[in-house]
């Protein structure tokens, strides 16, 4: 092996070898330096992808190069890859504690999380002091420490640090901008404006000063002055990309689209020969729904610069929004061929799979999202789509957990607010969901695209926000408002089926079945196998006594999709409505042959067996469900009810307890367990009271729950409380009977009569028990009622 050592050679040969050996020994250092230099140049030009490649190449040569890790951290910052940015910043200061700029940047980012994580403020404090110990005159160090002190409620000390920063360099514009931001946070608008003006007076040619002042004026609702300052920023420094971007975004935000287009064209012209420049203009066209123009530019970029992945990402988002599954799949395949761990490509594939709506598609999407979160645990879009995928699978607790992580890490993230509204709706609180919907729609109306919130994502969010708010309006009785929101959603996301399906629901509520059919068919024109549309349409036909029409419609779709489990499930529901148990069972078995994990089908099969007096078969199906989903509280409840009916009270109680272990709000399990404790002596009566009270508190309008609580009180000898609850049960039962034409329960009147008798009201007791018997309906306690009546 050749080594660099001092040897004696003839003069000419020694000079030649020395030159060769010198290149061999210094080339790695030289190559590293060249990679870092090119990376810094790319950073300056805001070409973050290329910069990241250069810095990674430098790190491959020298893994302990502080400047390379520092550069990579800033590249990741530009790419909005926050977790990797944090990792690189920490690695930078670990390798080279003297890179003070890296410490300041890490401390500044820590401050953003200080409101939620006290340890972040402590870390920022430590970094600020380390910087100032190393360099007491570091201006940014004093500004960081001032911000930390403000977070620690040390307002006077914070202001003193900011003043110290200005004293160190009275002509530094950024120091006055920091002072201005300090006054904005403290609510002193006049002093904030004065600081902005002083920054501008120091350097009238500072684009940053004019831009920051313009942002302040926007927040102060002074649009004329704001526009003037933003325009000045571009005038004094025409090549400043940030200033041009802010001006263009302002025009887009204020819907001044002619000016916005000119501003985006000006921004694009800064890099007109590079894909980044043309992508800026394409992003604008996409934002204003000029999709064809955007698509053409993205496709042109890809043809000329196939390695510019941002264009592929954007084009793929458009294709997903338009329902172009083949086109989106092709783009994703190309991206993953180059990098199988490309997180953005995995996110896009997850979104595409979620559009399918099938359980298997959703589970595959979750696997993609798991990989994204493995690489970046705090990825905002991954947490959102993970919550959404679990929500679509009906896994509400898992969805709530991911949504909680999302909201804790990103409290201002709009998708998080959407997820909260959807979960709130799913848990039966439409009034709260409506409040969340109003807030979200308002915020989305003022939102503009960002690097990680593309125009397509904003459109999807807005469409879903209108749908969610519309559902809340419908559930609170505002059919007209709901219709308006659903119609708005069809214009924002025309390829989304949800608005059309919900318009059909409104039409049904307004007794307009023909109109509902039309809306369902519009949804099916977008997605021929859409479950909600097909299920809604066929059930509508069934309610109109047109079951044959329902069968024909589902068979039409099955002809092209014979292995779609959901279609067979829908057909089973039609046969079930016709009370054709044999054909319903056949379709449910076909469903499970295609997808053995189709929980709804297995549950329906269990219910079919239960309703046809085949409890053993029903229990077998339900037990298969809990094997696959041991967290499924509803299935444990169903098993408990079957065992209860078979008088296997110990097994029933055990399964009710299992249901409550999975979901403490499982009201039916709580009610039935309380009944077993009271009536069959399977538990403590005090515990029975707690269980029954919880069920009534969560469901005050259910007669059966009030009856259970009343009977538990009766068993405990609390006769006055028992009579009160049992009277509520009778009243609720009569009210429900008038609305639904269902029979009233003789058991509830018998129980009320027993409570009245126990508290000494014999006339009242006689009246209620006589009424129970007069109803002429068989009930378990009829003989006991006659015996009691004979004693009154």
C-alpha cells in the first residue's frame, strides 16, 4: 500500500512522486472542502435538496465534520424536515461546541416548543449562556437570552438583554427587528412600530426590514400601508426571494389574483432557467385552481429535470386530488425506485391508498405511515394521515391518540383541527363539532399555501372542513345550512364523494328520495365502488320496497368487481332487510372468504345467527372477532348479552367486565352488568349503583337505563329514589312509543309499582301494576305482578 513517507529518490522522479503523493494525501480533505463550499453556495441560492446532497457527501468523507453537519442542518431546515434538522443541529454542537451559530439556531427552535415542554426552555437557556460564556459580545446570543428571559416571565431582564444587543452594534438592523418582535409579543404596538421604523432608518435598502414591517402592518389591519412596505422590500432588493415570496403570498391571501400572478412570475424569473423557478409559478397556478396550467409546468419540469423531486410530489398531489390513480401511482413508483425510503413518496402512497377506502388499503396506508414516523417521529402530515386512516377503520381510540400527539406537537396545525372535529362528531357531540367547524372554516379561508401545506392539501382540508361542519349542522337540525356546506365542498373538491353522499342524506331528511338517488349516482360516477354511496342508495331502494332494484344495482357493480368484499357485504344487508337469512348468510360468507378480517361482516354474521336462534354459531363468530380485535368492547358486550340470554350469568358478567376494561364508557355493558349484580347477585350493589348511574348520566334519554338504575335502588332499599327513576323510565318509554309506534314495556310499570308499594303508596302501586297487566303483553314477571296485586 502506498504511504506518504520521506524517501530519497533521484531528483526528477522524487519531484514527480511527491506531487502524486501530495494529491493522494490531500484529496479527501480537498474533496470535503469542495462539497462544503458547493453546499454553502446551494444554501445561498435556496437549492436545499442539492445542498443536502453536498453536505452528506462531505459527511461520508468525514463523519465528524462540524461544518458539514451544520450545513446539512440548514438544508433540512429549508426542506422542512424538522426532526432531521434537530438531529443535525445537536450532532453539530456535539462535534464542535464552538459553532455558536448552530447553538443559537437550536436554542431559537427550542423556544418555539417552550410553551408545551418546559424542558425546552431550560435547554434554550443553557445554550444561550454557553454562547455568551464563549463570546460575551455575541449579539444573537443576547437576543436568544432575552427571549429565554421573557419566557421565564423576567420581562425587565429580557428587555435589558435586547438593549445590550443594540448597544453592541447600534447599526444592526436585525437587533431592532428583534426588539420590535418583543414589543409585538408584549402587546405594545406603538413601540413595536417605532422599532420597525428605526430598523428601516438604519438601512432603507434592507428588504428584510421592510418585509417584517409589512407583516406587522398586515396584523395591524393596515392593508394599504402593508402593501406599500412589501413592495418597497422588493424595490430595494429585487433579488431577495423571501421578500418577493411574502409579497406574492400577500396578494394571494387578499385575493388580488392579477397582482399575485405578476408577483409569482417575478419570483419565478429570479430562477427562470432552473426547475425551482418554474415550480414557484406552477405552485401558484395550482393554488388558484388553474390546475391544467400547473400540471403542464410540472410535467415540463420533470421531462427536463427528472431528478427534481419537488415537481413529482406536486404533480402527484394533483393527480391524487383529481382521482388519477394510474398517474399518481406512476409518479410514486418512480420516486420510490430512486429512494425506497423517500418519506414524501411514502406519504403520497399512503394518501393514494386511503382514497381506496377498503380495509386492506387503509391497513397498507398505515404501514407506509409507520415507516415515515419511524424516520421522523414528529412528522406532521404522517401523524395526521395516521389519525385519519385509523379513524376510517373505526379505530377511534387510536385515531384520538395520534390526533392528540399531533395537537400537542403542532397546536396551530390546521389538519389537527380537522381531525379533532371529526373525532368529536364520531363521539356524538355535534354542538362542539359545529364550534370547531366554524373556527376551522374561518382559519382555512385565511390560509395560504406553505412548503409543507400544498394547495392540494389546503383544498382537501377545506372540503373536509365543510363536510364535517355540514354533518354537525345536519345533526343539530339545520338542514339548509348543511346543504350549503355540502354544496360548497363539491366545488372545492369536485372528485371527493363525501359531499355528494351527504347531499343525498339531506335530501332523504327533506323527503326528496329522487333527488337523493341523483346525488348517490353522482358519487358513484366518481367512484363506482364507493361503499357509502352504494350502501346509501341500496338501503334507500329497500325502504321504498324496491329491493329488486337494490339487488340489480349492486349486481351491476359486482359484475366488474367480483372480489370486492364490501360489495358482497352490502348485498348481504339487502337480503337481511328482506329477512332472507339464507342468502344473507351466503353473501356474508363470500365477504369473509375475500377478507377474513372484515369485522363488520363477521359481526353481522354473528347477529344473523343470534336473531335466528343459533347462539352457539353466533358466539363462535363473535369470539373470532375478539381474537383478531381484543380491544373491541362492543363484541364483548354482544357475547355477554348472548350468555345472559342463555342464563350463563357468570360468563355474561365476565364479558361485560371485559368490555368495560376496553371502554369504560360502554354503556350497555355497564347497564347489563349492574342488572346482573342487582337481580342475579353476581356483584356488589354499591358497584351496581355506580355502573347504572354512569350509564344514565351518559345516556339520560334511554328508558332501559333509567329502569336499571331504579331497580338497583329498589334492591338497595332506596325506595323513594327508585320510584323517581322508574317513573322516568315509564315516561321515556311512553314518549318513545309515540314517536316510533313501538309497544310500551309492561316491565317498567311493574317495577314502578313495586317501588311505590315499598314506599307505602298502595294506590299508586295498584294503578301501575294493573296497567302493566292490562297491556296484555307477556313479560317475565307477570305472575309475580298478579301475586303482588292480590296483596294491595
